[in-house]
C-alpha cells in the first residue's frame, strides 16, 4: 500500500537507461527505498526496468506517472538531451496540475538528482530547484568526480534526499487528507445478511479519509419521508455503493419497495456515479434486478467479484472523482492545449519556430494555466491520434499554432478542433483560437474566419493581443 493514499506509487524515477549501465540507478533505487524504510516510511517506487528498443512513450509509462505522488529526475547530459526524459517530466507536470498541483504549499513534487553534471553546472537552472548533487567538483581544475555508491559521500547525500522526500510526502498526504474529508461516499443500507460486508467496506473507505453516509442506515427506515431523506443525503455524496444479494431487504412504512431498491432508484435518478456489487452465487431480488436492466449511465455492476475486488474498484473510482473535484475547485485554472507541429515545438532544440512557441507557453504559464503540448517523442500514428483526442477532451481551450508547418498539417488539426467543439455538450464549452506566426505566407490569412478568434503576429509576439482568449474563457 502506498504511503500517500490515492496514488499507486509514491515515487516515479525518471532516468536515461545509459546511466544505469553499471547499475547506478538500480543501486540508487534500492538504497533509497531501504533508507526510507529505516526512518519509518515504507514507500512504493516505480521505474521502468525494461530496455527500450524504440523511443515510444507507452501507455504504461503514462499510467505510472499519473499515479505517482513524486517524480525524481536523474539528471545527466544524456538524460537532459533525451526526448523520453523530457516527455516524462512534461507529462508529470501536466497530470500533477490535475491531481493536487505540482507545488503543494511550499513543496515541489518534482525532485532533481544530479548523477553527472552538465558543463559549467548548467543543470542547476533546470526545473527551478537546486536538487541533490551526487558529485563533487574541483574548484581549480573544474574536473568532477561522481560519488561511488559505496562511499560515505553517497550515503550522506542519499540520507538528506530521503529526509526531504519524507517531508514532501507528509505535506502531500496531509493536504490530500484534509481535502478528502470534505468528500463523502454513500454506502447504501443493505439487507441484514450483508451487514458484515457493508461494515468492512465502510471501515476501508473511512481509512482512506472519506466521510461515509448515511451515518445511521437503520434511521432511514424511521423517516416519515424516506425517499426525500435519501435524496438529501445523496446530494452531499460523490459516489454511491450498493451491496445486494438475493434478499429483498426491509420495506419502509412510507414506501412500496425495499430500502435496497429505493436507494438505488434515487441514486440512478440523480445520474450519480454508482457501484453495484452482487454477492457471488446469488441472483438479486426482482425489485433491484428491474432497475439494473434500465439505463446504466454512471453505473458499474460487479458480479462474481470478491469484497476485496469491490474495494479496489471503489478506490479507483474515488481517485478519479476526487481529482475531477479538485480540477473543478481550481479557481481560474484552465487547461489550454497549445497544438503545434514538430517544426515549432518549444521543447525541440532544432525546431525552426520554437522561440515563438516558447514565448506563447511562457505567457500562458504566467496566467496560471495548465499548458498541454503534443508529445516530444515520436509515437506510432494510432497512439499519437489517441493522445491528441484525449488531450482535446480535457481542454478548456485550444490554441492552434501555425508557424512553420505545411498547410495539410494545419487543415487536419483545424478539422479536429472543429469536431471537438461540436461534440461538447452542456456547459462544457471549448474555447478555440488560431495563432498565425512564423513565415507570413499568403495561404495563412485565408483561414482567419474559420473560428471566432484568430491572432496574427508574424513579426513579434504581442501578449496583450491574446486577451480575447481569456475573455472567452471567463465566460465559461
């Protein structure tokens, strides 16, 4: 079990595989884990132990990053120039912004561990943090010496790092616990034969730091208006969990159906996220079965699953719902997808138009936006398209930057943007804008009216010109 609830891993180690050619990263990993255990903190640490034959950012890597509390970047000249390591850092920054923030209070969730220094110690400017240096440099000759993992110097630096990690994990855990207690889970009253399973689940959810409703399931049966009481209690909950068997359950005096069926019906009418667990080897009572057969929007039905399986599903649901709640509460913090071609990507040093894209990103960062960019590493086309679609889905705004790309690239991405806007429903408005920069070609201006907002800044970057985009976001 991780030290910080709600994550699968406490620490994700990002590194270039050549830096582990003599087992340095593996030794660092093992000794850090052991040192943390010695000072009383048992953590889950994940690193990719497979040698990569290609430079593709896998779904597994993204999943592990998303589910990690802290990122440790092993810095070396190879790692700094690696598209892969840059992608891991960028992705972690993005997902961290959606699950509590990259900075919690005064603690940064990304830690820099320098194995091999850059020329003139240029690594010290990376990531806006000093980090931990596992080397010493001769001030006269400027030659450096990496710490041997068996040395006292290595041990002393590792100990300092471990203590800093403990502080960071405690800050994050306390922050998430204080936030989680404001969220409640409705664990429905059950038939009497499932009292033990319900109590076991309630205890687990409480241990995760959530409130559990109703506080007295038996009191529901005594209410003069049971349905209204259930409805008002559900209004304070983010998830409902229903445990059923072949027993019908008690029918309240004011109703004509069992408390088991009534709770599920009310939760379903509110379109709440629900988990329905059916005791293995049983067939639900007809009153509940008829509800299950109706539309199941927001429902997950578990048949032939143990109570432990149920706990795992509920934990995953709560993590997802809690993170959504966190994003909703982030005042004026918008997700902006800066779509650009590789010829303009701000993280590719050989990209012709990177300087303007860097200016754009820096400006959006200064507005406290979560800025999403296309991945740095080359992806297989099917996975690249999927990554693009998923990023469009979570974005509040898309800024389509046309600099050095060809017209075919622009038209394809413009069509994607228009489709994404039409697919949005309800209040989930997607702000869309075109940014025309780079070489002032005549075909660019022909697309001025394809979306409401179009910014033409061929010569110089003018941040004030982007104000209409934030006015549009302000109306969301």
